[in-house]
C-alpha cells in the first residue's frame, strides 16, 4: 500500500466541516508540501459546497462512506456515532484514518484488528493535550499511575450528558466546581464532546480503567486547561496546557493544528518526536 497517488501527492479527505474540519481544509490549500485536499463529507451538502467555493477549494462533497476512493488519508471530524460508517471502508482499503473522536474508539476497538488485517493505520493526534510522546515512552516500561485534571469555562460543559443525568446545575456558579472524579472510561460517556483528550491519554498510557480523571467547571478561567501527572519506573512528570478556544468553546485551536502536524510529518524529510 502506498499513500501517494500518481502525482506524488497525498490525497486527504475530511469527514465533517465543523470548526476543526474547516480549519484543516483551509490550511490544506497549498500550505503543506505534498499534501492536498481531495474530498469532504458534510451533513449539509449545499452549505459545504458554498463554504468550499468561498474558500477557493475545488473538491467534491461526497457521502461519509464514499470518501475512501478519493483519498489516501481520511481525517475524522464528524460526530462519533458515524465512526464505523467512515472507518470501515478506509481501513478495508488499507489506508490511514486520523481519528479526533478518540472516545468513539472505546465502542469500536475491533477497528484496530480490522486495520491490522488490511495493513491500514488508525492515527490519534495529540490534539488538545500534551506530553503523549513522554507517556508512550513511559509505557514501554511500567507506569504506576496517570491522572488528568481538566478545567474548562462553564460554557464548555453545557448540555453534557453527565450533568443532565445527575441534575447538576452549573449556571451562575462563581467558584470552581468539581463535576467528576473517577476513571476515564466513565467520563467518556458522560462528557463525550469535551474529553476525547482523556481517552487519547489512556490509549497512550495504561488504559481507560486505570487512568484517573477529575473534571472541573471553572468560571475564573477563559481557556480549556488540562494537567497530566504520570509516575513510572523511568520518569515522573507533570504537564499543563491552556488551550485557546475556537468559536466553539468545547474545542481548542490547537486541535486542528495537531492534525496539520500529523499530515506534515507524513511527507517531511525529518520527523521530530515519537
């Protein structure tokens, strides 16, 4: 299997033209050498075509399960419920799938076996987190504990299933409020739009049932903040990232940039980092 088409360019498809999908698509307009946008899928086809035209991008809008023939690499920026429809054709064709909704992998772990069977690859970008290089390196030895504390402005949690199910009201709070403390797996269903970072951390380290997580709604901050602390037999470390939100308060600007970094290193003459 080769990533390059006859023109020597990696063809990239984007599933979903929300905040992240649009940012990635716009950046692919000649910004990364050897990489080009080749197709997109979107819920509202006409709106997607209008946006592409305004952005100067001449690529087709196709169904989410029809992206594969147009692409060498597909970037998932779609609702997690659509994961299988997108992933299966891509992986069966032996291609690369970049997954942003890493929380959806918990219910679709067999996709890893499918990728292995067909020589495909699932790539989970670092996204809004940091330090996954160090976590992966530590996991080559023995990790004793991993904990993440996530703090977001109140608007970043509105409508979260965990809050609705437990009758937790965060409107009008004026001091930080802890919403959750427990295993990453439990938070994945309760905060699906907020905490793909927790699942990515778990996949890099010791798994969703051993990764501990605290979630705070914090009216005193303006940025989505994640602190991870790892204790292992090779190193102990703690890191904090403060992400500047996009127009969608649940998503940081660095998420789209993380996808671009993944694409750039596919053709770069030198790769830095694990």
